[in-house]
C-alpha cells in the first residue's frame, strides 16, 4: 500500500507478533513468525485547519496499581465510560510510559480528529463506518499511564500489543464486544521502522492494535513520518496505518484471498493492505481491496470480508465476528516485561 514495508522474520521459538502481538496456536503453544511493518508515505499529510474538540469524559477510578495523575485541569478518563450504543465497537486509548511526556492527545482533540478522519475515508469507500465507543456523543478515550519506562517498553516493543492487552485484561477493562486502538506516546528504539502493530491472520489473535507515535532511529523514521491528519476529511499517515492494523484484527487478509501474500495482498501497490511499499502514497488513490476480490465485498461466504464485519455501522446483513473471536476474548497474553501487578 501507500507506505508500508512488510518484513517477515522467523523467530526460533515463540511469539507470533503479527504486525505485532502475541498469538497462541490452537493447542495453546506459541507459534512463531514475526511480521514487522513500516508505512512509508511519499508525501506528507496536508495541513488543513481542523476544529479542535475538547473531550470532557469524567475521570473514573484509577486503574489498579497504575499512576493516573497528570498535570491538567481538564477532565479525562482512566476507565471505559458508559457506552452511548450497544454492539461491537472500537475503543480508543492514549497510553504513556511511566516517564513519558504527556501530550494530552486524548483531551486536546487530536485522537478524536484522527479517529473521525479514519472513518471518513472508510465511509467514502463503503458507505459504512466503524462503530466507535462514545460517551455523550464524544469519542470515549481512555488515558493509560503504564508502569514501565519508555526504555523498558522499547526493549520489548515487538510485544507491545501483548503488554497493552495484558493490562486491559488484568484490570478488568477489556470488553468482549470491543477492539482497542492504542496510541502509544513513548519513544520506541527500533531499527525496523515500525509504525503500527497488530495481530495478523491466520494465526494471530488479539483485541489490541497499537500506533507507535514516537520513533527513535533517524534513518528509519524517514520511512515512518508519524504525522497526524489536521482535518477530519483528510486521512493522514497515522490514520492509514491504524486502519490497516485494525483490518488485520478483523481477519484481513485471509489465506483464502486469491492475491494473498502473508496476511496482506500483492495485486496493487496502492491497496490499503498491500504487502510491500513501492514508493508512492496518496490517500486520494488508495484502494480498499483493489478488484474487490480479496477482503472487501468479494461475495464469497467462506472468506473473511470487511463488508460483513459486526464492527460496522450500519450493521451488515449477516454480520460476522472476527475469526477466532472466542479465542481472542479468552486469551490473556503475557506481560512481556513481567513486572505488572
Ligand atoms: Zn499489515
């Protein structure tokens, strides 16, 4: 697609990190391939004036064992707030390491703008939107201060999905009807140019995709500019990245796709789920399943199709859960650092 390098790395023993996270084989034993991804836009997201909405979620009980204090007078939330709507929905999280600078992206409107821009693009393509978790009409964003330093987390960044989902589950926050998109605002020292991470099909399971807001390696960071959209009607680099990762959690791309290539497709370099960057990127020319034969609106009942996702609004006829959802919601991935209380 516009902006992604997919690298496959075999790990001798262990974790399946699909664009990120831990997965267990059906027998409970870890399986072992790592997919690394980096997104590479050839042009920066255009700057446009965007309305800044202030999130006014009510602060709730702090998460177990985690510091929640922050230097702001604005209301924020450290727990999922009462939902506006029922049904399967996507919940957003703003996460910081214990020593990370707070950019207040959950309360300054940036994450809500990003989420809305993501859905703007999807609606243009499909006539549907992802059902977001909102409270009183505003995006319900959870603020998460992790108990580990940026350095601790950076050393285990390939397992950051696992860490975050572990935290969501042991604190009782993970819901069986939700997927989680975490904007992680700590430096990640990576030579691979990761921008977003998620469990990928067919083996990956998980409810958590992570957007890495801060890189470190100056060379590789050129391939991952880490820029937000500034307008709800323009889908920028971060928005494309997280949409790509979210589709992975919906089972896209299935092995049954005719142009399947390692959880991605290989039939058009401007496809949202393309397997390898080709040097061009423009949201104006992005395809959601070029040819409609691999993962969107292909009409085959036996192959994962975004058009039938239960996370869409309006709800599609014959709406389907992501593959292996019962495994996903039961699985508590390990804390890769090992010190979480
Ligand atoms: Zn991917």
